């Protein structure tokens, strides 16, 4: 599955304070950047020039600029049309949530990429806009969910799925937001997720969920800064099409780090069977083929286990547990997934490649 780079959202207020762009934007071209051009608290005598300067800088970084606009935006910039605004600022697409009729948005979709509000648009209006866009050179229409600064106001998974299923059937591409971990946006600084349950998750876990569980086409971080560690995990996930699982392995089992494993295609839903595990165990034992019992304790969700000699021909088999299981004298607990990344276990599908790395 192709994965787009993680996009970012830039607040003019935050940028004016720090004059810093997100590190991912500086490192790679083609990143999609979301900006809002109708936040009244930001309006001042130099507002339009500040926006022009920011957009010029983003264009120099080869960013695709997606601007959230309304009729108020045209008034502030003293422009007669959204097309003029797009051309003047070097925008890639416009997100229009308020102030225009569905027919007016449909007419705009004939001239430029358009993004609608995924959470609020009704199917009939969405279909009208999609049909209009299909007559243009920009046939794709995008639907972007909001981010939610106030805790407990983010979307639940069921509603998120319902909205997305409807819009995908119409041919729309879906966009959504995840929070950061290092620097969160003012004033609340409690994360800016689309999904409420992701408010306290690691950005990497949230990004992986958006791609695998929810099949979102473009994911943005709405907060100012993700830590370099989380960004590195996201980059590996994108570039190598592989889940990286931070874990803590007991001494003597470190050889399992940074090996590429595959989830067996006949794995049951309650655990992940490592397809290559017995071969790795055989190579490590150098012909002794005898794995002694060790740490045969209660097995919690997130534990990594290896069958010992008492499981006979199954000794050496490694499993990653999605559920809790009682202790078994034939099964050694050799490590566990870092608690901040346990949710990744549920994203390992049959046939999925993954790698264990040392937790930080």
C-alpha cells in the first residue's frame, strides 16, 4: 500500500513566534501543508503580507499548500475570486467548509483541487461536487476531517468509519489529523487529533493506525513538532512498508532485534506467529536445538514468547500476544512490546512484515 509522507499544519501565530518550520517539511519536498486563512484572531494590518511571505517560503520547500478558506478570506486579501487567491499565494488546493453553497463549491471543483469537510458534508452534496470535478483536469475531490483541541470532542471510530465509507464509495480521498508528542499547539496544548482515542497515543502509532486500520489517504500532524524518534519510526514505516515494533528483549535474545519477520498467514486472531522464528532459533543455537525453560510466567498482551524444549518440535517458535494467557511451562516469556507501542500489535495483519527494535 502506497503511503504519503506525513503532512503538517502550520499556525501563522505559532510560526511568527518561532520562525521554525516542521523538520519533516525541511527534509523532504512534496509534503502537504495545511494552513488556515480565516482565523479572525490572526487578522492584523500586516496579516496578508505575513501569509504571502509564509506561502512563498513553503513554495520554496516544494510544499503542496492546502488552505482553509471562506468568503472572509477574499475580503481580507481584497481579491475577487478563489482562483486569484490560489494563483497569488501558490496554493495547491482549497478547503471550503463555510460560506459557499454546494453548487458554488461544485463550480470551483471544475477549476482547482477542492477539499470538503469529511465530518459534515451530506452524501448528495458530496456527489454533486465529485461529478463536477470529474469534468475537469483535477478529477479528485478530497474530504478532510477536523482536528479537535478540546479533550473529549474528537471523533469516535464508528462515526469516522461511517463517514469515510460513504465518501470513499463516491470516489473521494480522505484526510485526517494526528497529534504530536514534542510540541503541542497553544492555547490548550492537549494535542490536535481527529480521533479522540489518539489524543494520547504516540504519533507513530496514530499514523500507522490511520494508514492500516482506517486506510486514510493523507495524514497530517496538526501540532507544531513531532520528536525525532517518532519521526524516524514513521519514515521507516513509509519507506520500507514495514511496521517497526519498539520492544524490550531479555538478555540473550537481543539477536532478534532488527531482523525482518513475517506474520504467518495462518496466524489466529489472538496472537502473531513469527514465520521465520524456528529458523532464527536454530541458527542461534548452532545445532544444540535445546531451549531450556526460562521465565515461564503469566503472559500478558504485548508479551513476546518462545516455545522451549518441552514443546518438542515447536521449540524456538516465537509469538507476539494480542491477548492475555496463563503461564505455560512450555513457553518462555522473552520480552515485551514497549507500553507506548502495544497498539501496533493489532495492525500486524497476516503476511505483514515487521521488525523488533530496542525501546528507548
